[in-house]
């Protein structure tokens, strides 16, 4: 299990995670990488509740983790909620320099080589404050518009890191995907895949940001 020093674990977090891992183990015909993760409650520095469910706050699909091709685009498994077996640790380590974050890498490896499962309830309180490395900030449309330039720069940086991680994974497994192909698509295919086929499973602002980023990259490349 991974632990952040200022989080608060509920008393049943360890035993419920362990039981879920054992259940996955019984479902498997052979020993394979296994990972379980949970929802989390967002609290402030004084433990006042900001959000009772990170999934509800983020409007994340609870089926997202079931397909590796989706996990390559966006991580939904927070490291501080994870439990996993030795087989996953052996398979995922050492964490490559191309990995975006260690927990994201663990989720991808578990999804592709083994099994990953969501425990659909908060089993911990995630303390939100200014010192968080990643954090779980609220992002309203209004705030994104006010800080449009800064928001886009951060989005571009993170998108490129996610793409780097996905490309590395695909090179090591020889599994191509439509997501990484976006970097080399024609302008027509960029609009088709992002807007109409929605392979990135994104909201309107994120879709437009992806299109702008890809078109800018294509212009610079040419």
C-alpha cells in the first residue's frame, strides 16, 4: 500500500483492500499483477469535508479503469488509495523515466498484465492544502477562463507527458492505439477522432484544448 503522510485512513481501509485483492486472486487462473483502489473524501487542512466523493466531484466514469486504452489517457487511481500484490510491484518496477507518475504507471501495468478493481466508496480522507504535489483542486469553467493561458500551459505540459508515457508503454508492448496516433494524424482525423469519435472521452473545453495543442504541434512540425 502507498501512503501519503498527511492523509487520514479509515479504520477498515486496509482490511477491505486486502479482501478485494484476495477476491481478485481467486478469480484469476494464475498469479498475475493485481491492484485495487478506492474513492476518497477531500478535506481541508482542518479535516473539514470539501467533497464526500472524488469520483462525483470529478465526474469520472467508474468504468474508466477497465480498459487500458483509457488509462493511457487519464489516471483515475490515486496512489494513496492503492493496494497491490508483489507480482505488480515486480512487473512495474523499476518505474521508467517516461512514466508520468508512479501510481499512474502502476494502474496501466495492472490493467494490461493483470486485473484492476475499484472499491466504490471512500476509505480515506485526502487532505487538500497548498503544499499538495498534485492535489485535487476544484476547476470551474469560470476559473479556467480567467486563467486561460496558465491553465492551457499546464494542460499542454501534462498532455505531452501523458503521451510520452503512452508511447513508451506501446513501444514495450507493441500495442498501438488511436490516442498516441493523434500526434501524427491529419488535420481531418484530429477533428474526427477528438470531436466526433471522442476517443479522448473529454468535455468541451478539454476537447478544444487537445485540438489546439495538436494543430499547433502539427504547424510547428511542418
